[in-house]
C-alpha cells in the first residue's frame, strides 16, 4: 500500500534542518548566562553551607557537615527572622494580590485617563529598591523627616514617633512599602488575564440579569483562577526574597525587629565572617521558595488534567 507524501513537507524539513544551527547559536548565550550567573552560584552556596569558612582565604575552608543547619535551630535571631519572613510574606501577598485585583476590576471598563493611571501605578515597580529604601529612611526620620511635621501640621501629632526605630511600626511599614513598589506589575498581569476571557460568557451573564457584583463573583474571578494562582506565587517569591529595602532603611533593626532571612544571612556572611553559616540560611530560604514553586506546578498540572478530562 503506497502512501503519498505532501510535496511541501520535505522542503520544510530541510529548512528547519538549515535553521537549527542558527537557532542553537541564539540560545547558547542565554544558557551560558543561566549557568554562569544562576546555577553555579546556587551550587556554590549549597556547597558552602556545609563548610566553616571566614571568607578570607580558600585555604581556611573546612567541611563541617550539617553543623551549620544544627546551629540554625539554636539561633534565636534566625527563628525571629523566619517568623518575620512569614509575616512579611502573608501581608505582602494578600495586600498585593487584593489591591491589584481590585484595581484591575475597576479598570476593566475604560474611563477617562484610565491608561494614565495604569502607567502611574506601574512606575514604582521600575524604581531602584536601594533608592526607595534611602528615601523611606529620610522621609520617616524622627528628627529631619517629613512625616512627623506633616502629622503635627494636621493635628495628628499623637501619631508621630520614631517610625523605623519602633518594632511595632517598622515591619508593617516595610510591608506597605513592598506592596506599593510591586503591586503595579500584578495589576497588569490581571488586566492581561481579563483581556483573554471570552466575551460571550459575560454577555450570557448579562442576559441572565447578573449585576456587576454577581458577574464579578461568579464569572470573572472563577475564570481568573489560574491568573490569581500565578500572581500569588510571584508575590510570594517576591516576599521571600525581600532584602534591599530592609537592609538600606533599617538594617534589620531595631533589635532585629525587621530582620529577615536574607538580611541575617548577609550579616553572618559579610559582617560576622561566617560564610558557611550565612549560606545555610540562604539554602533554607531556597528550600521554602522551591516548596512554593512545587505546589504551584503541582496545582497547575492538576488544573490542566481536570480541563482535559472535561467532556
């Protein structure tokens, strides 16, 4: 039994074979930077976490097994930093996702200057976190800052105080700063997700007499479930890797009141000259991030399988 071959297949195959080397050459630089600036430092950090090294001479490196990880359980500052990371993560994720989703729903129906407002909300995401931390430290300075005089001027002087030197104010303030910096990116992710939703579903909801609230709660948000999960994961990873704003504005103080895993690891490695111990802290942070990514990928696969099995 003879089979006929589409005469256009062989030219396409030859064209792909000729283009393969060019495509490979364009991918190689990306793989090089990925390996050199991500995988290699990551592997070295994991290796160093099993060593005792002061960071000065490679001759002083000595392997101490899992001793660094055993010491973590005895370190009260590490436990405190881990608690702060969890609190920062919860507050940042909830506020970023909620604010971005609420604004995306508001921007769904275009109104005058809506595009301008969207651009304004994105601006904080483009700012240097170091600069943001320096400005925060200046604005909330109890002696020369701007916030306390403004509160006094409007009759709210009772709220004035040493903002970044107060353990009850510093961490919530840094959470709000992180939300202000990062929510604009997630706003655009939600807007893009809404733009891909089928319009006929909303038309059917209107025909059934669904108002804005019912349409949002029973149609829009359920259809954005995958996008919401993506934003939650990205916001969680951002919340875990927070470093620059805290390091510049408070340095982890006062009295470790804003210490997180990344700042404590930095202090141990570069100020305390315990590179191995600092690397162990970063490995713990890496494991937490990988666990979040694992559950996200697992949930994504389950969602895709559920969709494929639908009639």
